[in-house]
C-alpha cells in the first residue's frame, strides 16, 4: 500500500512538471522585412533605422571597413555597435576620399539571438578623373596679368598652341591645371616645365619649348597627366608648335642716306650723321639682308652693287638669335636712287633676284611668299647741286608783302639734316602780315610740317595754321587761320616749316616760317644780347628743343644760348630791363627758380649787366636767366659755365699720375652696336678708357654721374635692375669719376645724356686688356 502511494505521487509530480514546462514561451528575433539599398557620395553618411525585439548588434562588412566607411561612437571609428531592444538608428559614415578605380560597398547586418540578417547595402561609386585646363590670355605684347598674376580663360577646342610675341625668341604656354586627383606630368623632350607634379585642385604650369632644328618645321605631341596613385591612369593633352624656321622679325633705325653715304632721317626728321643704317633681326642663324635695286621702270632688277651689308653682332644661345646688320651705301655722284631691302630667313637666303618678283604682275611686285620679308625702301639722295646765286626763293614784288621779310639761312640746322641748301626764314611781325614767295625752280608739292617737324598732312596744322597754296612757281602763305585759331592758344608755338619738292619727291627748298611781333629786318639792328667783357660766346636760337621749351614755358621769343668760361662776364643789351629771374637746371631736365648764389645777375638799367658764377660751382653747370621789362619777359639766356680746365669732353684729373691707361676716341668693334643702341649718338661722343696693364688709380672729369648705378649693358632685362658688377666699379663725386676694372677681356660702357635733347653727350667705353 505504501509502495502504491509513492508511485502515485511520483506520477502526479511528473504530470505537474510537464504541465509547468508547457507554460514557458520561446521568443524569436524579428528582422526588418526590407533591405535598404542606397548610393552615397564621398564624405556623406546614411542613417539605417530598424526595430529590434531583442537585444541587438549591428556590424559592417565589406572591403575598406574602418578606412572608407565606419560607425562612429564617442569620436572613434567602429565596425559594430549594440544596444537593447527597441527602435534605433545607426549612422554609417563614408570618407571624403574620392576613388577613381574602385567602388566601395558597405553591407550592414543586424544580429539578435545569435541570428543575423543583412538590413542595408550602401555603396560609394568610384569618381571619374577630371582635368580642366585654362590658358593665360595673350595680347600683342605678352600674356595678360592683373596684380602680378596671369589672367586665365578656357582653352578652345583642339591642341594647345605654344605662343610667342614680337622680339621674343621664346615660345611658352602658361596654363592653369585643375584636377580631382594628384598627378605628375610626362613631357616630350622639346618641352620643359619647372612644375612637373601637383595635387588635386589648381596648379599653375608654365611650359616652355626648346627650339631646335629637329622641330623647326613645327610638330605635334602629347603632354600626359598621370595619376600618382595609378600609373596606368593617363589623360593626354595635345599640344603643338607652328613652324618657326622662316620666322623673321626686323626693324631699322633708318633707310635714308644722303649723297655722301651717311644714314639719317627723311625730309625734316633725323640727322644724317651715321656711317651705316643698323638693322636688328630676330631669326635663326643664317638670315640675310638683301638689297634689291630698282630700274628705270621701278621694276626690281638685281641686287644693288652700291649697297653693302655686313654682320655686326649675333647674340643669343638658342635657335633664334638677335642679329645686327650694318647697311651702308657708296657715295652717289649721280641722280637719286632707290632699292628695296629684304630680310630673308636662312631657308631663303640664297634666292636669286629674278626669283623674288612676279613677272606677271603689272609692276613686277614681289611674290606673295616674299612680301612678309620686305623691310622697306632704301633711298639715297642724288649728288648735290650748288644753289643758285642769291637763292631760288624771293618775295613777289607784285604782292603786298606787309610787314614780312624773307632771309636766307645758309647755316640753318636743317642743312645738315636734309642736305637742302636753299633754306630761308620767313618772318611775320604783324597780325595782318602777308607774303607771297616766288621760286626760280618749278616745284610739285608744298608740304607743311609743324614745329616738332612732323608732317601736317591734311589735318589741323595744314588747314588751320599755315595753308600753303601754290602753283608751279609761286607759294602763298596765309596767316589768317593762325590769327583766328592759333594765336588764341598759348601753347601753340608760332613756327612751322614749308617743304618744296619736285616731282620725284626730292626737296629743293625749305621755308622756316615764324610769327614774331618783336622781330626786325636784319639790316635794322643786331642781336639783342652780346658779350662786352669776358670769355664766352652768344648764339641766338630760333629753333631746336631748347628754343621751343623756353619759348613755350616763358612766352619769350628772344632766346640766346650762352657759353662762358670765366666767373664774371659783362653783357650788353639793346633793351634795358628792370627785373631778373634765375632758374637752375634740375636732374629731371626742368628748371627751378633759385636764389642759392650759384649765379648772380647785377645791372640792367643802363643796358649792361654782369653775370657772376659763385664759388665752388662745378663745371658744366647751367642756368636759365629771364630778363623782364615792365613785368614782361623780354629775353631769355640759357647760360652754361664750362671753365677752361674742364672744357674737354673727358680728361684725366691727375694726368701725371696715370699709369697703363689711355683716354681716346673709341674706334673698336663695338662702335656700330653702340651707335645702334643709343639713339642720337654720334661717333665724336664715344670715348674709350683702356687699361693696358694693371689698372692704375686715376680719376677723370665727366659731365656728371652716368645713368644707372652699374655699367650700361649690365642690366637684368627682366627686372630692370642692375646685376652685381664685380669687375667694373666706379666712384663719382663732383664731376669726377674713378673707374676700376679687374678682369681681362671685358668691355662695357657708361652713358651720359644731354637733359635738353636726351641724346648722349658722352659714351665711355671701358676696356681692360690685362687683368688686375
């Protein structure tokens, strides 16, 4: 019975246990039904939201986890995160790196109760490589800049072309490179660049072409931009350079010669003082200057045997060089003659004259292929004919020549510049003056030039100042237009020139026309100013830069250039004056009123006055003295003081102590180059200081301090500043200069200029034959 009860209890307990066990429920994880799929940009992020019914963990899988994408917690990158059940959002971040070769895929998994499911697939697609080029804008003189930086513009379609400019031997290509990848550049062997790599963003690259005979006909190539992180990723850019084999650029200082064979200007401009005309050429080695003569029919015939060309210099280390040619002509003993001057590249330098011209054209003009190489027409005057006795011009006795007189000017400054012997002053002294001039020689043209010696043409001067009407032997100069218009303009200089020329254009006479109310006929009185006591000279000025400046600035027509060598000079004046103003010459070539005692003027009321030079005044000092009467400027004296001890152009201060040095006019190989480089220079102002042994300590008298602080040819063209000059130095003080040269075989020169004319007054060539 007891055993039975125990069995029954055991069964009851087992049944109860089974019942209790069947009452405990198992909870399964519930995952989102849909998977999020999204594409993101570099640097972006994606929120993944979900509901978890159990405690959970989110983790990431994919190539680049933690590097290219991650979950951020407490400022740290994590590949997983976890939390309790509920609604949550996990943010997946992507790096800002742009990739150009791989897509990045991030798989997001949710795990609960040891079960996991992918709930998101996020991808960042690879980015195409981008390359944008902009070319620096160019104009005639170079590449544009603003605030020192190049101005860029989008490049047109097609290859990038290397650019050059007039007188510039270099070909270049400034570009701005914009990329979204780090790069390096691969260049063909004829292109160079200081910048050969760059990072994503903007980079300036200056490409330069190395000119050589290998590419002289032009060529095309590719500049390759290579991804630094993938050498197989290349973006090519087409570039090209045009043919430069036949490139020639040239200019000449003159192509006009007088009968003696001296070069200078045409008509009223220029000065026939150079032995040669100088032609500067930028071209490849082998370029040639050809002078093609002209026949009676103005047809090109043969190379002119009366013209000679020689090479003066050739500078430059590259393919293109700057060459200077000297063109000279033989003296002309016959009629005027002309020729055409061509500058031919090396490839055409051996052409024969009959191949240059087109025989089928009406005037045998140059063939089209040679026209770009024509420099211009060379003209040489014919042999001079002695002027007629008494001249060829005279006032017409049958015309009412009212208060006007015509006087010959055989010593006029235009005689030397133009070669014309028949030059006259025509002076009007009254607002109603009038004159008519007869010529014993027929003339074809009467041309008006203004007081600056520029042709008036058909413009203002010809129409409103001095219209010149003419027939074959007569010219009438009408002052009415000047009286109406010109006299009202205080800045108008009342002087001009009338050029009479024949049918061939050769000048036969020049009239220097002036309006001067105070002028008198030469027979009535002498000049207003003369020297009574003292050493010096007085020269009345009626034209030239000094005259025009003083006339326009101080409204005075009686202008005298005075040179004195003594400290005291007594002057005589035909007109008394009651006041005087003294002006000193400043460094910039202008005048400033001075009372420093360097020059004093006393007297005047009795028609005589003294000019005293103060103590310690340096040689070659200059002043402008204005004499006044009743508060009106009546006379101007441009006085230059040059004591006899310093009268030479350049000389040794202590000649007895000089050793191994000489001062003499320069006749060396650089003479032609110097005369071509320095406008207005003549051979007589070029001197040489030559050391033929060890340089000695010598000082020389000079006109002043030379222009610049170093030798004239020793400047950096790019910056305009002088280079450090270790072999040629100088010290200057009070019109004296000490020059030291310390290296053999070197030559350079200093320049002094006349402040009134800006022409060189002294060029000192410094040569060291033996080293120090």
